[in-house]
């Protein structure tokens, strides 16, 4: 193992000894100095996870969360210098973390929080003006070919649990009272201006939006989706500045 690899491994695994060859300029014990540095690095990574997954932390409590995060840090160290990207696999880790099995919706809450982080850091894109969209929808000669490009921050999530309601309940006074935990929900996550917003939408609306993301024309996307309120869904997309480009034969 190279010196760099040995240092990196010991930095994240408290069971490993101080790497050989380290020295201290002031004569202090290198092992003690390394232990302090290792603790600071691990604490920083755990804090980064806590910042990115605040509702997950609330659901299990700080002590449990930090112990779970410490295990994740040791198993999956950062692969990027961007801390906003750290924890991309945290939800999958929670799925397999046996001590968290008593909170079956925890991993999906983590997935929702990670998508919120992705939405926040997504590229900017100017929305199409509402009057342009209205004109395109009113032009029958181009309607069959009308395609929408949606904002880069938009994400969809399906959960077997009431993940949106659980997340929303922890934005003020944390409580799951009155929430039907096992009532599955479809989440729409997007950034509107500087604010990341989360909505619970119907299954049909989620399928429809997925078709739009995949490039299907508006009418085909609607026809290939389970029953849903098309007008209401389009109104939401327009109001939240999600539509960033129109591709149709008739351009207003």
C-alpha cells in the first residue's frame, strides 16, 4: 500500500494505527497529532451529512444519526472535493443499515433530501414566459409536436411511504401525528428562483412529467399516462417556472 493510501485509510478508520513516517515539527507525539486530525476530518464529514440530511437526523435523533453517519464515513469516504456531493449513496446505505430498520421510511426521506440538494445546485435556466406557453397550447397545428424542456433542477421521487408529508412535518414542529405513514406518495422537487420546493403529486402526473423529461410530445405524454388532471399539472409547471424551452412548429 502506498504512503498516500495508508494515510487515507488510517484517516477514516479509527482501528488503524498512525501511518508510519509521520513526524511533528514541535516534537509532539505524531500519533496524538494524527488522532486529533483524524477526529476533525471525521467530524467535518459527519457534520456535512447532518447539514444535508436534517430531517433524517431529526427522525432518529442526533446521537443515532452521528453513529450511523460515522459508519457511512468509514465505508464510503468522499470521492469529490465538493462537499455538496458527499452522501450521494447515503440513502442506499441506510437501506442496508440494520439498526435503522425500525424506521422503514428513513431511506426515502434521505433520497428526498438529497434531491433537494441536487435541485439547489442545479444549473440555472430561464423559464418560458407564460403567454408563450399559452399561445403554443392554443395553436392546434403544432400541438401534436409540442415538446417541453424542463428545468435542470426538477426531480421526481416515488415512495411507498408518505415521504412528502413526513418531510413537510419536520419543517416547523416535528410531529408525525395524523400522517398515514404507509400512504405512498410521488414527490416533485424543483428550484423556483433560489427556493427549492417540494410537492406531492398524483401518480399520473408523475408519469406524465417523466414522459416530458424523456422527450415525449405533450399530447403523447398525456395519452401514455394514467388518469390525472392535465390542466392542473400544466398550471403547476407554468406557475413554478419549470418550462424552459418549447419545441413546436408554431413559435409565438
